[in-house]
């Protein structure tokens, strides 16, 4: 146990966390496969993570480090890479249970950011020792003194004790693989000072190998040959290969099982082990129904560890089978059984997700935010699934007899000339300004706003600030719903017939708003083909062809300009849709459609909602 260090790495999105881990792995001479060693961002192995440049799933790696002093045996350092976005907080909360300390990465230019606050708060609550790494000191405009001062203020704001406030500081350039005790890149040689700080300041695990076995499951990984693999830290006792254990589930029910595989982490992979002592992080197989937060205990004296407390989801969506005219044509998995099986499979590895099945072959899926659910949808889509989703909605709670809605704390960094329009939009969305400051022509604004008020604002914000603004949000708390929510400002342009879009029909419609399609694309009746410039919906014929005649057309007409259509990605579509619309998701296309495709059906539904009785 003296030769083990379990450390989690905390950082805001894009502050260089994965790059620093790459440097640690390479300079410790950790063995890696050739194809892995040749790539950047070694730990961001998921395709979506590489595309977006963010960490979504926590990863485990292990390095063996010989202290630079030359004294003492090699130390095994278990590195846990944590997601930096608050929407994946469920991952963060559980993996911090495996660590004894944290590396807190701070951008030397930006200082600590909102999502840093979220994860750091969790780490301080657990009493972890923090090492502050001021990263990217090679960056243009780096302000290491400012970053350090802002970090100290953050620690004080989060109520850190004397133990936590006395944190060691390392300066680094993760991209260059260099670190040092001073903010001078020319004096740095390698990443070794980070290793030395870990050995010196992070305590070895507090565990007792002589006590009965106790292991807390914090992650689940699927394996085609070994089945479900449970990953966690041994708190007490010793685990041996083929050992008989007791699995204690969340309800406290105890079941005997036998391990079929016992593995420890070695570099980026897992290796079979005969025996692992308390304090180390292991992966085990042989327990069919094990899930996150449960305990693996001694067969003769089983005692459960405290369950991991996970914050409740705040946003929900309805998932449905695709019943559009194109349903079942583009996806490999589109039936009720297949979608249901996939959603419930996700629950095994994502503790912050909830799935509730209704009577109508629909599922209400709840998550920590829009991005959390959007990532799940994108992953399913890439796996070949085809389905529909409704507009995101906040999850209301009844607290002390009052209806409460989730609020977010929003941090905005924007050039001063765009400050006015941002404050105006925040006001219309029921945001309350809490703090405002300005440095070198950049305005820093902090608001408290209902989560519902943020829906659909991201694209507006980028447009209003000409792409120069930075916006970050974290969950604040549940408060009273302000009510009086107005509908969206723009309606939809809805196709009146099925067929291929024609340039003639599109040109006739483009003055009414923004189109989502160009010519020669297949659409169906009831599909949303654009955004109206006015609040109401309009049914338009984008498949209309020009009537041929023997009369010569005017030359000016042929030179009429066709505007470039707006491409709607998944997150754009989720932000755009109204309560009477669905997003149709297939491996090949993202479409927006009306719930009631025919105009007469939509009118009937409106009248029924208003309580009007009528005969047809």
C-alpha cells in the first residue's frame, strides 16, 4: 500500500488534461500498442471524444514510476481521467471514490472555470489532497499569477479547510511535456516534477489488508469474452483469482459468486493477476448482475460499503419508435424491443441516467443536461439505431408544497460591445444578473437562470456575439418556477407534400424564412423544411416544379439567387424544436417533423387540447 498512489485529474473542458496524461504515460515509458503510441490524446479513445475534444467517459491508466531521488522502490500510480463537463458529473462523483488525491489543472490564461468548480467541490467534500497544476504557460497571453490567485479564491469560496488551502503548485506545459516549480518554460526539462509532487504530497491508500474483503464497484465495462467487468478499488482485505465472494446489491441482498477473472491496470490495458491487496484498483469478472455503487465483500464476513450518492437528473426527453413515412428505411435497429434493450443497457454504465417506460412503447429518458442526452442519442445513432425524440423538458419537483424548477449558474465571457444584447436576452429568459466585471475590453457576467430559459439559447448566443463569446453553465439549485413562459419567437415552414425538393419551389419559399434543405432532397408531408421569420407555422410546397410552356421566360428570373440552406445538426435540432415537433434520428439523417403530419390532424389535436367539441 505504501507503493501505490491513486490520483484523479480534474480540469475544465480544453484545459489540457488529456494532453498532460499523455505526457505522463509517455515519459514513464509505459508500454503501449504501436497504433496507440502514435496518436495524440491517448486516453480519449472514443470517437465522439476525439471529434468534440472533450472527455466523456472516465478512464483508468497505470504507470510505474521510479523516484528521481533514486531512493526507495518503484511506485505504482493509478491515474483516473475524469470528464470536465458538468453534464457528465455522474461519472465524476463515482470515480473520485477510487482516488486519494487530485491533480487540479488550471489554464494559465483563463484561470479556474465553472466546471472546475463542480468537480473540485466534490473532491474537497471527500477530503482529497489537491495538487494545483497551472498548465499551458506556453500559451500566448498566459497569466500564471492571476490563475493562481483566482484558484485560491475558488478554494476559499468552496469552504476549503487549512489542509486543502496549503496546496503545492506545479507549472507545466502539457503539450511540450514539461513541468517545474517556477513559471519559466526555459528552466523546465521534463514532466518529472509532476511525478515527484504526486509521490510527496498524495497519501498512500488508507486500507487494511488484514480486514475482511470490501470493494466498491465504481465502473462497469462490457467484454465479449468475460462478460460484465466490475471496476473499483479494494478498500480492505485481499482479492485472489477464482476466489468466492459475496455480492451485496443496492437493496442489501447478498448473493454468493465466484470470480472468473481478476485484473489490475498496467499502462492503458488490464493484465491478469493472482492476488491484489487493499488500496489498489482492480477489474473483476464473474458477477452477472453487478452494477455501480454495489459492494463485493468477504464470503464469510460480508459487510456493505456506503452507497455512492448521485445527484438527480434535471432534464428529460421522450424517446419513441420512428413512425414517420421513412421509418425503418435507414436504421439497422428500429423496433420497440431493440430500442428498449439499448436504453436499459445504458443504465448499467451510466448511473446519472434514468429510463422510465410508459404504456405507449415510449420511454422517458432523464439526464443531467442537454449535452448528456445528446451524447447518448449520437452514440445510439452511430450504432445503427433509428428512433424519434421529443423536445427537452426540465424535471419539476414538489418541495414543501411548492413546484420547484432547476436553476443554472451561467458564466459568460464576451467582448464589451456585445454585453448589452446578452443582458437583454438573459432578461427575457428570466435570468438574474449576479456579478459583472470588465478586464481589457472583455466583460465577465454571472447569471442565475432557470434551466428551461437556456433551452435554444446557445445558437442565439453565438450569433449575437459573432462567435466571440464563451458561455459555461453548472447546476445551481431548485427554486420556484417564475412561470409566464412565452413560446418561441419563430414558427416552422412545413412541407405540404412528399417528394423531392425543387429549386423552383425553394426559391418561392426562401423569402419566408430560413430553409434547412437544398434542391433534390427527399422530404415528406409534415416535415419541417425551414424556420419561419414569424411566430406562426406555415405549410409550404418545396416540391413544386415550374410549369413548362412554349413561352420564353425573362432572363432576369433565371439569375435569381438561392440562399445557402442552414444545416441542422443533432444539437441544433434539439434546441430548435417546439412542443408539437419531434426530431427523427437515423444513422444517415437528422430530420425535424411535426407530431401530426397532416394539417387536418394538427388542427383536430389543437381543438381537442382546447376542449372544443366538433363533428366531422
